[in-house]
C-alpha cells in the first residue's frame, strides 16, 4: 500500500489543517478541463482503462482483480479518505467524455507530504505527453494541496516512468519495497522532490 516519503517533515497544526482542507475542497482547475473527482459514474470507464495491462501492470497500489466491485470500492474508500483530507482520486476525460487516465494522490497532512500514482490510456502513451502531464500533477500537488514534499516510486523495469520523474527534477533516493494490496513486494526505485526545489526550477 502507499507508503509515506522516506524524509520525515514536521508541520504545525495550522499547516496540517490547511492541507486537509485543500484536499477536501480540491480545486481541480490547475489539472485541466478533463479532470474530475472519480465517482460512481466513472466505474465503467475506470474498469475499461485499468483492465488493460499496458495501463495497470506497472502500478502497485491498484485494487486487484480489476472489476466493477473492486473499482467501486476503491472509489468509495478514496472518497472517505478525501473527506479526512488524505487522498484524492482523479480521472481525466477525453473530448468524448471517456476515461483516458487517472491519478491517485495519497496525502500525509501531518507530514506536509504526498505521493502520486497514475496512468494514461494505452493509445495516449509514448506520444511525449507523459512529461507535461506529470509536471502538471506535481505542480497541482504543491500549489493546490499545499504539500512541501512529494515521494514517488516506479518499478525498476519502468524506464518511461523514471524519465518522466527525473525530468521534473526529482532526486533519486535509492530503492524501496512497494507493498501491493495482497502483501506481495514490488522492487521500486524511489525519488523525492521538495517544494523549494520545484519552485527554484520553475524560476
Ligand atoms: C508512465 C506514463 C505516464 C508516461 O507517459 P507517456 O506519455 O507514455 O510518456 P512519454 O511518451 O512522454 O515518454 C516519457 C519518456 O520516456 C522515454 N521512453 C519511452 N520508452 C522508453 C524506454 N523503453 N526506455 C527508456 N526511455 C523510454 C521517452 O523517450 C520519454 O523521454 P523524453 O521525455 O526524454 O523524450 C505512461 O506511459 C503510462 O501511463 N504508463 C503505464 C502506467 C505507468 O507506468 N504509470 C507510472 C507508474 S509509476
């Protein structure tokens, strides 16, 4: 399951409360016009998206197996965590209103930290959109959620993901074992990016 960053930040009660409120309120405008909070109307689209191994195989924290029940439960569990200020599940709709990607944000408000996992539909992969799409998500996490640290993992055999992560300025911090919901372990590379470093790169 999602694990907090290796680096441990501390917060004031005020900062923690502000992050929880930002997660609850979730202004998605910085994520673009197709971004929506996942709800029951997206179950079918998410099942179709995630049933494709080209989309879901590299991701360790998805429910398995993928079916309407497990995906519906995942949407509901994330909504409950969002009400606590601790997670957001976003789908991206294409111009026809079909689910074309997703991002799940896990937030640790008491550590001003967050993690993201996500994927785009197979027909939208390898077109050069990953870098800008991921950069937009990282920007949103710092700007709209107000976290100060993002940690990310990628399977050790996922060079595309590593490229996208390092292009955004993330610092490699070795490996970590990512734990799948069934308890099995996936070897992962691990990176972190601070808000200061992100702002400095943005100039
Ligand atoms: C990971 C993902 C979001 C990347 O998006 P994308 O649009 O496919 O990626 P891009 O086309 O922008 O390519 C990303 C980079 O990887 C490079 N790349 C592609 N295939 C590669 C390979 N086999 N080896 C090394 N680099 C590769 C590209 O050249 C590009 O680098 P550049 O920006 O320096 O040119 C997308 O492929 C995806 O959803 N994959 C399935 C799920 C997944 O892996 N999610 C991430 C889990 S951490």
